[in-house]
C-alpha cells in the first residue's frame, strides 16, 4: 500500500468518526427507553403496597356488607 493511499484511508476514517460523533439521531430513542425503564422500576416498587391497600379496602367493604 502506498503512502498516499494510507493517508487517504486515515483521512476517510477521521471524517467517518467525526460524522459519527455529530450524529444524534438515535439519542432520542435511547432517552425514551431510559424513561420507560425508570417508569417500570417505579411501578414495580409501588405495585405491592397499592395491591395491599386495595385488598384491605375491599375486605373492609365486604365485611361491612
């Protein structure tokens, strides 16, 4: 491989990685996935206490009838 071809290959690699660093098209998808993950964790944390409260409420209503 000649020196000029090597230099051209290095330049094209630099241009490719510069353009890749500027590309933000997939960033919003990643952000939405992170938000969905946080919502799932929050729901998982609160499902058991809510279930217990609803069960207690219906048991109390059922006992009063």
